[in-house]
């Protein structure tokens, strides 16, 4: 799906529906299997499996403490898969286009720029993580909990430094608020069909089955 | 004898390609290239930290290796400067005085200035006799005096392979071989002084000396001074 408006709209709707109930999660996962490159996404995105593992830990804790851990795990897993699909099609500037289209050239520009910066930072964090792990391995530090703490320190420190640098750069360039931006969007062949079915999935998942069928 | 062999190594990313072929014997090798030409990628490939798209990297009789990344923060594992030295298996009482950080043993490494941190990091890296030492931009964040001190240490490395990736144009160590990345390919320029004539990324001073017929014997400050004073 090339159009960022349809992609973000569909992803938001499907994520909400998937989190809302199990039926929604099942319906969203079927949509994910049909309309996305599905398992190729999992191979390409290195953040999916660690995210699922983290959710898994919380789910086990929830289940053990009497909550609905299994249901939570499944619903969250679908949300993660939908998010991975959303980000996989992301091109530079997409959120800026979307932000300005939604909220105009002041608030929209700000929100779009923030989203773009966050995405850029996510990519940098992944490459920083690889570099820090490589440096640790060369130093003879073994993988494990003890190696996570220094990695976290370096990542937090470098992220804060980068944020400061970006803020200074914006201030030096005279940035105060908002900006001029001409929104442009491209459509793929199946964009509207996929978006339509995302809407259908959401409606079916939210509205009780009895509203559609006469059940005895 | 330690040896690093790049056997038709190719790295490809979106709209970008780097090809490298060559053998790196013991000694100091300098690799230069434009910004974005792939120096850091090549450093990672040479260390085996990044898989090549095709071709292979072979290490012969190489039992220890280290890559010094451009940003020294990546290497920090200690919560104090003293701990950081110890994490390299080194005695802080010998490292800290040599870096001018004697009074900062209990400081958080992240509270050091970029120059101080680079100094500390290089002191730790250069204190150990690695078979393969790859330094990515080792002179960034250093002042002229520290660059000179680092060059003296590098020039004095008697064993192993030392590979420098740098943009430095003024203060360089005595090197055995010069390489450069041109149009997406690693090219061997040769050993100084002959290799200096093929070096397209040579600093302006070296180019000027060559043009005047005073080709320096090497690229260290002493060699350049000798060539400049030659009559």
C-alpha cells in the first residue's frame, strides 16, 4: 500500500480492532496474511521477534497473576505485525506529508517532523546497537543481562546527544514553528481494495455477529 | 605472519556499491577516500563484523583483533573512567597519567569531553598488541598535540597489521602502504615514496612537495619537514 494516508488509516483501525477483542485480532491477522508480504516482513524486520519476546514475558506474568495473558499475547502480537507492515512501506517524508495533510502546515508540520525524527532515530538505534554489541564482543564481554546495562547507557546517552544536536541545528537555522510543505501522495493498484477490506474487518470485528445473522 | 586477504569482496546497499580486492601484510596501512565512499563499511567487512554481499575476507594467523570505531562511546562498558580502563584488562594507574586524566578516575566516562574520551579510548586500544588493529578515524576529536602523540605510537607498532581509515590531512603516522577508495573500488596506491604519486587523496602539502620535485620519503610530519627543507 503506497498511499501513506490509507496505510496509516488501515494500520490504526486494524491495531485498535486487534487490541479490542480476540475476534478483531483474528480478523486483523487474516487481513495481514492476505494484504501484506506477511512472513517476509518478519524476516526483514529485526525488531519484531524481540518485541514479541518482550510481550511474551509480560503475557506470562499476566497469565500467572490471574489475567488473560494468552489473549493479551495474541492481540499484541497482531498489533506488532500490523505496525511492522506500516513501517516496512515507509519512505522518507511520508509522515510529514501525512501530518500536513491532516493538521495543516503548523501543527501538522510539527507532528510530521517529530514522527520523521523518531523513525530516523529508530534506524540509528538499531545500527548503534549492532556497533556496541560488536565493540563488547571484541572486548570479551559476554552476552547477557550484564551486557545489556552498558548498551542501554550508551544508547540513551547517544540519543540525548543527537536530540540536543538536532534541537541546536533547528534553532540555528531559525526554526520556530511549522513550515511550508506541499503534500503529495502516490497510490498503488490495490491500495483502495486493501483499505476497504481493512474497514470491513474492523466493522465485522466490532459489531456483534448477531447484528448480521439471525441466530437461533 | 599475520595476513588479511580480501578476495573479490563486494558490499552492496541501496544505490551504493563497494568492491575490494587485496592483501594486507604486517605493517601500517592507510586507507583514504571521500565522505560516504565506504570506509567505515570496509572497516566492518575487514573485521568480519559485516557480511560481504559476495567474495570473502580471510584472516591468516590472526588470533586477536580490534576495531576502534569513530565514536568512542560505542566501546564504553565501565561506569567510571577507572572501570573503563579495567574493562580493557589494563591498569588505570598506567593509562590515566598518559592521557592526562589522572584526576578523573572516578568520573563517569560520559561526562568526559569528546576529546578526552577519544584519548582514553585510543590509549586503551593502543596499549594492547592486537594482530589486526583497525582504526576508523582515529584522529577525529584530537588536538594537534594528541594527534602527533598517537602518530608516534602508531609509527612504533612493530608487529601485526594496523589499518587506518582517515580523512586527516595534516598529521599522519609513518605508514608502509597507502590505499584509497576510488569510484566504489579499493585501489592500492603503493608504498611511500613511490605510492605517493598515485595517491589521489593525498593532502595538499604532499601534492605540492611532489609537484616541486621534493617527494617525501613518507607521510609523517618528520618526513614532510625533511622534504620541505630539501634543497
